[in-house]
C-alpha cells in the first residue's frame, strides 16, 4: 500500500465510508489563472450542475500550472456527492471559513456550510451559522502562505485538520482554486482578484450605528436621535427594524406609528443622522398587498415541484419568496426600491435571507428552518435551474445583488450602503455584514474578535458584532467592556432584541455614559485613518481589522492570538478584557486620543507601530462634519528614526473619486540629531485639500513621551526632541 493509498484510506474512514464506496476522480485540466493562482477542474465537472456564484468573473488561463507546484487537490465522487481533499505537509496554521464560532486558529475544526437562522449560535453547537465561505488559508512556519477556494454552493462540511483540508459537498463536482504566495497578505490579495473587493462605502457608514428591535414609533426614533446630540455622544445612523412596517409587509410603513417616513428621515438628516431600514425576502401572501400582487403578476415566486407557489411562515405569517436565481425576479425586486428610497432612506438592511422559514419540519433535517431540499429554482441568464440544496447558500448573496442594483439605480449619485445577515464567499462585493443574533454574555463578547477577524481573512473586511449582545439583558459592565473595543471594529453598531433592557450608551447611568462617549470619540478621531484603510481594502481586499500575526508572519507566538487585533498595519488594539495577550515585538508606543481615556478601565489600549504616521481628526458628532480642521498626525519613529503614513480623503459620498476628485496624501518623517521633520512627500488626485486641511498638528510619540508641533506642512513641521 503506497502513501497515497494510505491517505485516501484515512480520508474515507473519516467520512464513515469504505474505500470501495468512493470513486477517485482524475483531473480534467489545470491552468494558471493569475500570479501563483491555479485552477483545478475534475473530470466530469459540469457548470450546469455547479455554477460559480463565488467568483467575480470567469478566470482566463494564463498558461500551464508551474512545474514546481505541490498543492494539488484530490477529488472523489459517490452517490452524487463530490468531495475534495488537500493533503498538507509540515506545520501549517489554518485560518478562514468565513463566519465561524470557535478559535481564530482553525486547526482541528469543522463547520457545516448551510446558512441557518441560529439565535445565540445555538444550532449544532455553533457549527452552522448564517453564511457560507468555502475558503481556507494556510500559513507555513516561514511566513509563506496558500489559500484554497472550493467553488461550490452545495450544502457541505468543511474540515480543517492539521494534515488535511477536507470539503464534503452534497452535490455535483466543483472547481478548486489554490493561491500560493510569499505571505498571507498576498494570498488575500489573490482571493480578492478572484472574488472581488468591497465597494468604497460612504463615509457615514464608518460612524457609530444605533439599533433596536424595534424603535416602535417616529417619536421614539427622534427621542433617541435627540439624546445622542444633547449628550454629545457621536453617532451617524439610526436603524429601523421590522416594526416600522404595516403588519410586517416589506416596502410599507405603519400608518399609525410611522405615518410620515419622509418627514422622519428629513428630521434625522437635519440632525446629522442617516436612516437605515430593514427589508426581508418573505412577502406576505395577501392579494390586496401591492408587492405580492405585482410579484404574482410577474411570476417571480419560488414554486414547489407541483408548480404551486411555495409558502413559508415568517413574521407576517404565510409568505412567498422571490426566486432570486432568475434575472426577471431580481429586476422586479430591484425596482421595488424606487418608491421606498424616495422617502429619504439612506441604507438598507437585508435580514432573514438564508432564507429563514419558521414552520417546516422535514425528515432530512428537523432544524432545517428553510425550504425543503428539493424545492426547485428556475434559474436563468447564466444560472441553470436547480434545487434548493444547490442554491440555498447563495440565496442571500443573490438577494443582496438585486438589492444593491436597485439601490444604485434609484440613487445613482450615492454610494449604496447595504447590510446582510446571509451571504456567500464573494458577496462582499454587494453588502457589509454583521455576525448575527449573538448573546449578551462574556463568551460572545470575547468571541466577537475572532469572528470578525476570520471574516476579514475570508474576503469580508466590513463586519462587526451586535455590540452589547442582541439577545438577553446587558449589564452596564458588559456594555462598557464591549464598546471599549467594539468602537474599533470595522462595523460598529449597538443592537438589542425586543424584550431586553435598553442598550443605548446612556442607559446604564452617568459613569457608563461617560465611558461610552470616550470610546466613540476615540473612534471618530480615527475616522480619517479608518476611511483610508477602507479605501485600501476596496483596492486590495486586505482586511481592515487584522490578526496580530500580520505584524510578523514568521513569529509563531502570534499565530493563535485572538484577543488583541490590528487596525491596518499600524494600530494595535488590546481590549480591556484581554488577559496576557501575545503581542508583536518591536516598537509600539501607547496612543492616547481623548481626555480621560487612560483612567477609564473599560477602554481598549491603543498602540502605534514604530515607523508609522497615523492621521486623525478632531472630535465630531457625525461624519458629515469636517474632521480635518485641524488634522492631527501621530508619528512613531522606527529604529532608523523614520516614519511614513497615508491619508485618503474625498467627498465621503458619491462617485466623484472615480474621476479624480480625491486626495491621497503620503506623509514622511525623519529624525536628524534632535530634530524630527514631518513633510507631505506626495499627493495624488485632483481634490483641493486647502479648504479642508488648514492646519496640521503633529504629535511625536517617543519613548513614552509626546512632542508636539504644528503648521501647514508646506515646508515641513520641525519638532525638537530633547
């Protein structure tokens, strides 16, 4: 028995089947489709059975697989179920899988890829969540890395053993893409080359968001908005959960509690707020309801095998569901946003889009919570017809594509902001995400860090948890601890479930209100830096929030650290809850942004990396205010006495930046003798920044001390270090 046979025997035993029960599938072809990216196609692959909904476009061959390529997947097929295994050599740290519970380091883990409504992550012990990311990244001891995409949406299981990566699907054969590059950062860039990047969000989306299920009236919404402004706690967005609707009918407004949505939204805008409203996929079966009527007239609904409409119970009762696999259905759905957004709505929240259905009890899975496996989808365009077993994991992804198109078509001069609960690898092209219905407990507080880190390592940089926990009551201590570091996560939203206590920053008394204000003022001061990171991510796919091992890919001590995290390359965040975190070596100086933060036990500790310059703004109450007058630069020199940094700015809204209406400023600093000179070394883009940046304050952080200087940077700012 040779080595390959032994490996396959182990593989089959792990599946619980005999060696003779599965059939090896040879490779039909391999080809180089990008720099160190190879496509593997098994014999018998049929794109009409496994269409790609992950890749942004069909890759084109650029030549043959390199002769020294060693990462080659092996395929098997049995009983109409395809599997693939990648055998590993050496000590490799594994990451990825997208939205997962458990540790950041994924060696010895397994997850189920079947998007599921799972309150408090309770289904199958958290092995099955709301999204599907069939992606794993491996980092070798020398810091080089590889990544593997299993290009399939079929229901599946993903197993990441230390010596094997195994993907067991319940459907047809699929393609595999493997990226092998010099660093994990370069691998993630390769992932974005295949699956696309986020669109640059509007600047206001990077502010703080406040939500509840639900703020039950226009009056209550304005009370929340007024409290933020009166208490001078920064906030940009108020969210409307499902109770704004008329009987939970999507695209409608309750005639008593939300009778004047345009006036409400106008009033929010006057106070510097944006408004985001929820839209679910389930449409109430009601012949007098215009959305259901037009959907029926346009034949957009998912139907059963007998041709009758599929109905499932959601919030409104019996609902019909758009078949988003069909272009006609997606176009119809996109068209619904025109009148809806004409009320002044700024952003949209697509929820329950696994799709979640509450009334089903199927023999194949008693906790399925969605359509039966054999429910047909009609397909169309470049998508074939297929069963729900094929398209379930892509349902939310197809929904947000339709929503994004409708929002953009309606407000073509504005950048869409769309949040989704369910998604698929590559769906970051259309929507941001949050980590679903978490629980108000310390375990979920701590879990929120590796969850968002893993999403960032899986191509989705715009994510975050429900700060404070959605389900269950939240104590002031838990809230303050969570906000203390949650303020630095890419998506920062406080949320609360119906029946739980109030979870606004002022709900826990004056002391917690003060600590909440400090946390959010720190975030808002860093908006220039954060916005620059999002700009870079929209270009490269690199995560905004990254694991600390990104600071040194060869430092094995850092591989499992999941309490502390990086914002970009240059800012280290250590939450107050962290106990003995493993931190990167080198020069890291403490960074203080707001008066009182050092004395506040709830605030995360921030450190700036040696060799970097971080741009920061003044304290503002919303992202629509000018953050750049004055601009602050925090400088930390490396061991050679040098530093550099960038600042990206544009209008914060619209698409003028695509025509050059932006400025990308590059800063540099150098120490000579006892003087540090800080200069703008380069500026690209056509935007005139003189009206926005009139004065620059420089804070040189050196050996625990801060040295200050100010000026216009025309000839450089000199700081004397004694």
